[in-house]
């Protein structure tokens, strides 16, 4: 019995420390798989992973980025310092669809870096095809918070242009990202997240090592389950033996 108690303590301890990260891992991968299975996401500008132009036509929809200079300069980012480039302009951008304004102006920092593009990490235009319905829509993703803001305070604007031309604008914050799984995927795909961002947890975005997640939480979780199985088997054997003894005693 002492052995069972000892194994029980170890098993429940390993399961207790492993449950939450294992649950988050499984949930993140399941949601990601569901999104990937249902939606086909591509950059609207063919051949580029970042937006390089101010005007773009997708099917019969002409999208233009209209800039208004604020006269202010952005802070130097780490990437700017690496390439020794001057700070970019801070401009207000507004989006036009077939010549009509479809958004309110918001500030972004333009980039002077040779790598990336003018709107690198700030704006991208994506096409999204719903494999279930066959409908195709355009999504404009824009980061609303500057580089100095911590991840917990970041926000993005997503403008959706449906196949019929209807327009919907949503603001997605990091704190409330779990309400919009597709929105999180679009932000990640567009490169405007700056850092890896999960649907509920960022656990799958951390840099992997031998200890995490291989030893913890996967190995600790497996050992905890294995010990629990041993405990249950031993308890069943002991219960069976006691019944046999009782029968023989009669």
C-alpha cells in the first residue's frame, strides 16, 4: 500500500504540472488545423510575402492606400539600427476601394529598410477563400499600436471586403484575440504581429529546447499517465486478491 501511495503522489504531481501546458498545446494545434483545413489564405500581391505597393487590384476590386504625412518621425527600431537607416515617417493611412474611402485614418511608421517593404509589419492585404462555401474575400490587416507597445496592449484593424462588395471593419486586441480565431491567423500570416501569437496561449510560439516541450510537459505528462495506469492495475489486482481470500475464507 505504501508503494501505491508513493506512486500516486508522483503521478498526481506530474499530471498537475503538465495538464495546463498540455491542454494549451493540444487546443492550439486543433484550432490551427481547423483554420488551415477550412481556409486558403494568400498574399494579395502575388510573389511577395509583404506588401510592396500602394495600389492593388484583386479581381474587380481596386484598393489604394492613401497616405497623409504627419510631419513626425518614427522611433528607430532594432531593425533600423542594424541597417543604420534613418527613422521613417509617421503617416496616417486610409484605404480606398474603387475610389471610395472605406476606413478611418490611423497612424503607421513607414520603413526605410532595404529588407522588407514600405509597410513592413504594419499593413498587408490578403485573400481568403472559404473551402466550405467557396466564397472569396479580401482582408486588409493593419497594426494599430506602435513597436514600443508590449504585446499585451497591441491592437489590429481587419477590414473585410466580401465577394459581393460589402465591407466590415473589426478591431482585434491581443487581450481578446480568442474571440476571433481567423483574425489571429490573418495577423500571424500578414507578419503584423511582430511576435508569435496563439489563439488562446502563445505556448506553441516559444523557442523549443530539449527541456521544453520535450521533457516538460510531454514526457512528464506521459510518465504521470503511465504511473496512474500502474496504480489502477495494482489496485484492481489487490481488490481481486481480497475477494479471492474472502471466498476461500468462507
